[in-house]
C-alpha cells in the first residue's frame, strides 16, 4: 500500500515533540489499548433547495409525460445489481419549470420514505411513476445538483450520450485533499488520524487516480496504489443517474453529506480500519528501523504526513523540473536503477534524490510509501 502525492505539492513531514506529557502509568495504560482510528471531514455535500410543496390536488392535476416502457435495474460498476428500480420524477433543480425523470432502487425509495414521512411527499401516479414532493424532492434535487454541477458530471459528458466514458472522467471534480498523522509510544501506534481537505480538483490531477487513465495517457505516469490511508477519490459511477443512486447509498444517515468515514467504507469495505492499521504499523516499523532514536517508550509522540494535495498540470511540470535539477546531484546510473528496478513514479524517484541531499532526516518534502 502507498501514501502517495506529487512531490511539488507535498508538505514537509514532521516528527513532532510530544504534544501531551503523560505519566509512566498513563503511557503503559495507553500501550495496552487497541489503536484508535479517527476520521474527520466530509467528501460531498448536497445543495440546499427549497421549493413550493404541491398540494394533493396540484399533484393530481400535474401534466407529465413520462416514458415508463423500460423497467431496468440499477447496475453498478462492479457488476452487481439491485432490485428492479422505480421511476421517479422531480422538478429540475436547474429549471423549476422542467422535470427530471430518474430511476432509483426500491431500497433507497424506502429509505427516503422513512426519512421524509411528511404528508404528500410521495405521490403515486396512475402510470406507476412516483412523484417526489416537498422535503423528499428537495433532498434528491440537492444531491442531483451536487453531482451534475459541483462534481462536473454534466460538463464532463462531452458527447452528450448520458455516460462518462474513458477520458471524459478526467474532468470530474472529485479529487480531494487528505490529512494523515499518527500518535505513538515507542513501537506502539496509539491513534491514527485521517482527515479530508476542502480543495477539489479534476481526476486527471489527482495523483492516486492516474492509474485510471494509463491506457489513454502516454505521458509516462505510473500506476499509484490507493489505500484507505491516503485515497484522494472515491468509487464513482459513469452517469448522473447511477451516481445519484450510489451517493444516496453512501449517505448512510441521509443528512445530505458523504463523510470521509462513509466514503472509505463504500470504497474499501467495512474493514477499512483494519487495512489502515496494517499499513500504518508497517510504516512505523520501517521508520523505527531507520531511526532507532524515535523508539522512545517514555513519550507520546506524533508523526505528521501533512496535507496530501491534488495538483495542477503546472505543479506537475515544476516537479519534473525539480527532479531534473536534483538529478545532477547523483549519478545517472543510480537514477536509472531506481526507475528500472522498481518502476517507481516521478514522486518516488524524487524522494530518493531528496533523501540524499536532505539536511534533516526527519523532514522531507516528498512522496511517502507505506
């Protein structure tokens, strides 16, 4: 597993002095407890919509033309299918005089009914279409706007065929920043802190999404492994409609937000914490092997990886230029060995170069591998 970012945007990793001074008894007690894993921040947030709630009479008199000839399933990118879906209608969040026809799973329809159980929020039309109204309509419209506009699904569908295909996914604005640090006492990892940042960029400048485009992108980018410790994008579907269904499923408590916790569970499974712990414990063992002086049972210490950013194409070019400059400090043969034998990314090679010139062994501005 790897915790990878472009070197140009990497913060300085720091070994911190103890943040809290504890007694030996408190330290010993902490070492006996299971490692705590904390997640903070949100990934997506729906847009708040308020619209006129129609009366029962108004709902009955609405003139809608809806194609109900197709009964399909909600099909996911991993090949799984849900129960037969329901055709639902809401007012277009971008044009209140127009309507949007959607298909949602029965499971999410039931969740919507449980959450928004007010009068006339769900109107069964005679042709078998479910008309969402009131709070239910506003909630779904808010997520629809977030997907189509904020995540750029509408603009990314360049050919207008309703699907995000191949290179079109590069312009989806779903890459986000990450923060990671952990507390430890000697060899014991006490607490791992995972956070999400607020800076969003398109997928093509999101480091651990590069592997999605290796077939189309011939610029030399290498595949970067993604882990729950460092992931900078979530699993996503290839159309607005499917991503709406997916997002409603991720939003476990229907609060209009997909938290980092909810996103990691969706992408890596309910056991993602186990994977995080495994990766971080391995990193910590390697750290102590290289820096034995950090193995101190008398202190609560912290290792901060900083903010893992998405990067612009300009940033990446600066990274390449910095690598070229630093490469003069080591032999050409050494550089080629790193690239040929380990198939590492530019960030990985830069890390090797910087380590050879770093004055402080506890501070690097580079890619970090777990």
